[in-house]
């Protein structure tokens, strides 16, 4: 999967995406729940599309991986993200609450970091119930 797979805030980072998973979540309001006879009542908000991505350095470009880390870890309310969706792409506002990356090797002139794993969560439903 070593091609440009995503953009964040209009930037295509020079990194390799090693895994990309999309998930959906059909979310309910707090009015949803079981009725007295046990039947489920759903007051659906809509469908949210979320992504989990794992990336690594591409071609020795540690600066691009560092730049992505700085961007993704900044205290920003949301990012405009473009990810593959079906045979097209989906652009939506997404937020990030955490990510992780392990240090693989420390050398005097360079730190070698492993893959970054991060979850992108949709700010609003892509498909609204109606």
C-alpha cells in the first residue's frame, strides 16, 4: 500500500501507509433504549465513518514522519481528512484523541522511530437518519 493514500488539512505527507481500516458506527441519541415490553426503540442520529491508520517513514524521509507527528499531535479541534472510500475518496472533518509510536533505535545522529498508529473519528455523521 505504498502510494499516497490520504491527505490531512490539504497536505499529502511523504509517508508510507502500512494499514488503513475504515469503520462505521450507526449512532443513537440518548432517547434510544428498551421499552417496558423489551422492544428496542432507536432514535438514530446517523452513520459515522471512522478510520484507523498505521504509517511509517518512506525512503528515509524522517522529517516527513516527524512533521506528520507534529500535525497529528497538535491540540487541534479537528482536521479535514481525505481517505479512500469505496472506489472514490471521502473528505470529512475528523478529530484525533491519541496516537502511538515506538522508538526502535537511538543513534548519535538520528532516532529511528517505528510506525505511528492513529484513530480518526468523524466530527459529524456522513449519512443522517431521515
